[in-house]
């Protein structure tokens, strides 16, 4: 089992619903977020290109945050999910420093927090809140080991990329281009 | 052969079938059973149906609460055609509307001058008595028709009932004269029907969609955004005409960076190519349209070469895009847009859009425009309304005859001290529309507000408009109240209900209750036969063959269509609701009213040296100015920015993130500075900002002074002579690095 | 023009607009740790080589402050923790891959040893020293027997501690400025240099002072070499590392780094130390103070600049 997400940059309009949906679903405090949207513009008017990406934790296969965590609070869970156990976390910030995607933040309660791929929903067969909220249906989620899953199917037919694979993190957040 | 009606029945069945199949496949569960699963997951949670009030799209959804009974999240109702189970950021962030601590909390009565924002708290008794007494005085003194209602949203219905019962028919929403009016009038005079809301565009099945200044995706009209995404998936091509590189321009096969204010020239050139290259749907045009020969003659000289000189779009591109549309015909949509009050000749531009659609045979065709149907909802029985002695048309003094609806901006004209209108307004009830930020030429609105004898404002939030009220009635949010049945037109007729998820916070009440309480105080009991809205809804729903109990469980109910006419069948005889009974390429009504029966291009003013055209638009995370203080949504976007082309940033000597002031050509300076965003996405002759920021009401703690208000810079208004829409894109601004001193004169 | 912006308003505190999750606590902790490692190493080395009486300040006097340095350092680290009540979780696991973890464990070893060493050195520094409680005297006598064992442990553990202060940074692949293995040796040498400076300050023996001045001069030389080497490495590396080096070569940290760290913290004290060796009279406090200040500022700047350096995507 290997959970992954693919985001279609051709369909994403950058509305940021994924961000609010995550915020309400996971009680992320106002002023913080686990996911965010990036707009990349290239070219000179009127020869322009735009890419919009909904980004979040890459649930890396070789997660530097898990490696750096001194207490084991950051750990791998079934399906390759990288999670933080709040009452093991001392809030040292090492994992935040170790993440090249700046996907982690320090929760006002003290522990470090990040995207969980909505593990609580996935566990019972659901999908992450962002995926289910997205009005453009630009996000695909599922198990890469299951060839029939949404994410496997879309990755088979579409060209995709990951973010800074050269950082050696083995990211599992794909962007369809 | 199965009729289309059967097909629909089959597909309705299909949804149920998917549901059963999904239960067996744990991981590949379809969207339809999400809520079932969520229920398993959160067994102890209660979900309440609602439809969203953050914008006019009114998506139906579910409100979930936490164990403590606090509102937790709002998600879409999967059988709702408006949202298909997916809310937009504003709908999802609707929770913030409830939690916003800056909300209006108690009735307030003005103690200082109007606009000074000095109020004292009052009881509901006192506030309602005061409203009733003032309205009665004005009705006695000037006649009830001098009472006007300006509203946007659910409350409008209840107050319309109130003023109609009194004897006034002046109920206007700025969504007509400041937004979609020209489109509705243009389509009405072409096809005999309006585009309506949600728009009847069949985007999900289109093969080519043309967007002219419409920025779907940035305007988060949920259903359209969803269907556009589906269309992209299916390989539809998008042609975007916009001087700004909008989000959808980035997803388009063709982006035409048109010179601002020249769209009609482009449209005429397209019509020219389609006619003279014989690319139009000849059978459709022959059978259903009127005036093709006039049109053909009319556009004879409007060649792409002619348009090139005006629009700066190359002739080759104009031809190529015209062929692209024609190849997709009839599954093509020249999208009519929504906010179309731009340059004052907007009805004519939208007529050109309508004509282009007619030529390509897209009206009433799959992938073009479907024929929507809505459920007729019976209104509560009441005696007939008294006939108003003067109607809203009397406030127009014979102008804008072709409008079908009252014009909010003309209500202002008819409320000014020196107004010469046959009907002059003395009192306003304002509900859910922040007129100061909605109507251009702010000073006029303020002059009118100063001149009125009585102003009551009903809103959930303190806004610029509430500062001008004599009495402020705090409305509870949509999450805390019942509202009337949503019966918007769609592919399938449907109804949706809004059930309160929680009790009203603070001392707030629903607009339904307020209107009734005022009515009772004015002896209008017969017009408010039900004591609670719950009873009224239950009665209405039972008339529709369901009940409040059933709807509380389901939230949404879709019905079958009464006829199998979602699309025009092949060879079907059609009678259109126009003078000729045909689709009028040549508009007989417009000709009769003395307007150009065929659209013409008129040249518009260009920005003077040192000035830039003020272009404005929407951000997906905000609805105008009403969401600016919503904690969840300010989190996504706290202020607007001024988009400036890199070339201009060099000339003006400004950098990214620098704050600048704007001054328009009438010398009006923005109250607050705005942050610069240097970007290639905007032309060098324009600047761009998102509408709805720069709030001046200090009670809006989160958004006060954040960003600039585009509305306050709109001093020049180009009124559409056809229907009175207020063209707002003819305003020019210059950039100041330091705050300019206002001249004392 | 290329534009890359977050359009969903992300403003996570201390993460946006640029990372600044570590403030003053971590660089101070690293400085104190490095300094303690330096002092302990010299003391332990003298003991191991039997020169403890020759260099009394380095072997005995300086060690008295080490427990204080480490306690302050650990307290500073504690202040950095945002979930403080779970501090003990550090000592429920050993995670070899996490420098934070093995740093915690090295300190767990070194700190008690530093207390013991300081305790048994009290009588060497204050000849009339008497413990108030007999138990303490007993312990003193007991550990005195193991003085050389402790020294042997520390001669290995102290450099590990010193290197750790650098590896803590260099383990973060996400921060290109830190992601260089030079940082371990650099912080070790810098720690040793600050340790030597303290020894110079505390020593009343001219010969010892000259000896440590000579040592410090060599260490400063190595430091300058490592810094040069580090920048050469960056400039010859990938874009992200070139960019991170540019923070110091024309970027926002240029002035503070080259003036405060390199000139005032390394070159000028080295020059003064050369003069000292050439028999000029230089007050010990000046070069030693500059070296200590330089060491502290080096860590502050590297902490801040490192957080500013990032991957591009």
C-alpha cells in the first residue's frame, strides 16, 4: 500500500477551497494552513504560461523529517503516510528545518503539524477533505499499489512531475502537467 | 426509441446504481456515498441541510457540528445540481460568517448624523416600532410608493412582500443594473428568454467555449467552474478574450489579449467570418432565426482586417478562432458572462454574443445552452397587493425603457435632493447589499442617503452602508435560520431547503421574522399568514408533494422535467418569445425602441497620458465586499493588490509589495493605499484589482483599511441607454507613491 | 518575467514569508556547546598527555565554568522547544539518524562528566577547598581515582560534542547553506578556538598563554581555510547552494559576516595574537574577547542565513 495524490495543474484554478476544506475538516487554527496554492507565471506579455499547484506535504518515501525527528514523533504509517504524534513531539523544529517544501508548521499548541492526507478519513475508506471538496476535481487520491485506484489510473495516462525530486525525498505528490 | 425523458429516468436510476456498486468497492467509493460514509465515521454528528448564502449560486450542502454542538464544517450535497457535492472556498468558509466576532449583534439606532457611525443599542421592540412608525409616516405623507427596497439575497423576498403589501413595487437588486442586466435584456431580445442564474450554459458537454472578459475560476460560480473542468478533461477548447491573462486564459487554447473596450469589433469580425465563410449552422438559422440577411449585409465590411486595427488581434487569429467555434458547432458556447456592465454599450455587445450563438446553433443544443426548468413554488396565500399609484418605471422618466427589472442605480437618482423624477423615493430598506461598495459614483449614493427621510438596513455584518442607517436590524446568518425554498432553474427542476443548524448567535433574527414583525405593526397581518417560517415552508413543501420533515433529511429534491425539452430536438418546431416568434438576429423590439437593431462598434475613450484603465474582477475566495471580514476567507486573501505590468512598474518607479495610492481622472484619491503586484498578467495600458476591499467601517476589525476600493474610484459611469446598466470600465487612474494631499477647493 | 507566488494567503507563523523557526536560542546553545567542548577537550587532552600541571588554567580553572555553560545551553535549547512539557521524550528513544537525538544523548554523557570534572578540580583551583557534606568529599575522592578515565572519555566525547553542533545544521538537506559537511569541522574548530580563548583569559601563566595563543592562531588559520573551502564548495555546487553562498557574497548577510565574523572575529584577533607572539604587549582580553564574540556571531548568522536559504521549485 502506498498512498499518493496527483493534482492536475491544467484544471486547478487556484480557488483555494482545498485550503479551507482542510482548515475546517482538521480544525487547523485560523492563521495556519496545511496546504496552499502556488501560482507560477512565465513569459512576457502576451506570450505567457501559468501553472497553478495545490501543494501540501509530499508524504515522502525518504522523509527527512522522520529522519531528523529526535523522538520518533514524526513517523511512517501504513501506506507510507508521514504523521506526527502530537504527544511525542517536543517542538524542537528540526523537522520544520528538514522539509524542503516548508510543509510543516508549529501548531499554537506547541507540537508540529502538517497534512495527514486526512488519515482519519482514509482509514475508513474515504478520501482527503481537499480531494473531496475540490470544485474542479483536479485532485486524485489513492493507493499506487492498486492499479485500479484513481491516482494510478491518472498517472498512467498523463504526464506528471514531482517537486524537487533532486532533494532526494521521494515525494508522492504528483502534478499532472 | 426511448425518448429523452426516459433517458433522464434511466440516468437518475444510474446514480442509485452507482451507490450500490460503491458499497462493494471500499477503495473506489464514488462521491455519492461520501456522506453515507461520513455518517458512519461521525455517527454522533448531526448534519443539517442548507443552501449557501455566501454568493448567489446558492449551492445546497450539509452543515456538520462537533460534539459540543459548534458548527464544524459545511460540505456540498451530492445530489445538488448547483454543486454536485462540492462547495467552493467561500461556501466551505461560510463557517467564518457564523464565527465572525465583528457581526452585528443587536439592533442599533442612530444617535449622530447619518454616516457618522454613532449608534446606540436598542431592543427589537423599539427598533421594529421605529421602522414601522417611520415607514407609516412616509407612506402617509408621500405615498407608500416612495418606499424603496434594495436587496441582494434571500431576505429580499420578505421585504418585497412587505413593501408590495404597503403599495410599492420598487424592489431592486444591484445584481441587475450593476451586473447581469445587459445580458438578460440582450438575450431576451434575441431568444425571447433570459440566460438566468445559474446560467443555462451546457459547459460540461461543450467542445468549444469562448469567454469574453469572463474569468471563470476567478469568479467562483461553482457549477460553471466544475463543468469547465469536466470540459477540459474531455478536451474542449477554450478561447479567452481578455486584456488580462486570467486564470482561464492560462488554460485556453487561444488567448486573445484584446485591447480594452474593443470587444464588439472582435465579435462583429467573428460574425463576419462565420457568415462569409459559410461556417454557420444553415439549417438552424433558416428554421429558427429572423433577420439573417440584414445581419449579413450589416457585417459585410467588418472583416478581420478591419477588426485588427481596433482590437490588435491578428486577422489570422480571428479567422482561426472563428473556425474553431464553427467546428464545434452546435456544441459551442460564446459565454454571455455575468458582470457585463462595462462601457455603456453592453446590451449591444451581449446582442452580438447572442447572435454569434444563434449563428452557430448553440441555443437549445447539447454543449451549447440547455433549456432549464424550475419548480413552481406556491407563495403563501394573501390578498392581492394594492396597485401602486406610481411604479418604479415612473422613477425613470421615460429612460431605459427596455429594462425588465427596476434599476438600483436609478433608485439613487430618484432619491437625490434635486431629482426631477416623477417618482421620488423618501425611504430605503436595504438588505444584504453594501450599496456604497456596489454602486459606482459613490458620492451620488451618499447624497441620496443623506437626502432620504428614513433608511433601515438589514445585514449580518457592519458594512459601509450600515453607517448610513437610521436603524440597523441585525440579521442572523444563513446557518442560523430558515429561508424560502430554493427553486432555481436547472437541467432538472429541483428544490432545496435551508434549515437552521444552530440557534441565532447574539441578539440576531431572520429577515423573514423582521419583515413580518414590521408588517404586523403596520396592520398588514393578512400578508403574513404564517406565524413561523417553519409553518410556511411545511405548507409550501406539502403543496409540492413533500414535507419539511422529508426535506430536512434530504436537503435537496430533484424532480423530473415536465417535458422532454432539455435540448431542441432535431427538426422540432419552436416558437420563441419574441415579436417574430423566431430568434431575432435583427431585433424588432430594439428597432421599435429606436436602438440599433444590429450591434455596432463604437469607439470608447482611451486613458489619457499618465493614466491607466482601472480593470477589476473577482477572486475565488471572496464574494464582493461581503466576505472581506470572514476569518476563514481573509486567511486566504486579506487584501487586494494592484496588478501592474513590469514596464509600467519601471516607468512609475514602483516595486512589488510597495503601497501606492490611486487617483482617478476626477481627482478622487483612494482612501487607503494598495499593495503593488508587478506581473506580466496585465496589459501596460491597464491596472487591475479585485473588487470588494478597502473597507472604511472600523467595526470590520479584520479588513478595515486593507487594500483599496475600486468602487470609490469609479466616478465615470457610462449608462447603457437600452436598459440603464452602469458601465464601470471607463475609469482611469494614476499611481501615487506618496499619499497626495487633497486640494482644498 | 518569472513570478512564483503563494496565492492562498499562506502565512504560517515563523515559516512565511521565510523560515525563521529558530531564533536566538539555538545559536546560543550551539555556541555554548562548542565552547564547552573546546574547554573540555583541552583539559582532557592535558590530562591524557600528563601536562595538566603545566597548563593549569586549561586543565583545571576553565573547566569550572563548563557545567554552567552546558546548563545554560541546555536551558536555551529548552526555551526553543515549543512543546516543552514533552521534553522528556528526547530520552525515551535513541535515533541515530537524528542529530538532535544523538546530541541530546552526547550531552547526557558529557554534562554529568563536566560536573564531576569541575567538582574534582575545585580543590586544584582553590587549594583550601573543603566540601560541606562528607558525602561530597567521598564522591570527590572516588572520582579523583578515575580522573584519567574521565579524561579519556572526554577526549573523545568533547570533539563529538563540538562536531555535533555543526552536524545539527549540516544534516538538513532542505537548507542548502547548512547542507555541507564542512560545517561539522568548522564548528568544532571554532569551538576549540573559543575554548582556547577562554584558557588565555583565565591563565595567569605567561607560558600557558603563549601556548594557547599559538594554538588559537593555528585554529583560526584552519577556520579561515574551512570558510574559504566552504564557499568554494558552494560556488562549485548546484544552483541552490550557489544562491545560498550569495547570501554572503553580495546578499543580505555580506557585511555582517565579513566584518563581524571574518575581520573582527578571526583576522584581527589573529593579527593581535601574532603581535603578542612578537612580544608586543596586548591585553589578553582583546583577542580572546573578539574570538568569543566572533564564534557567537558566526552561529547566529549561520542560523539565520541558513533558514533563509532554500530549494527552488
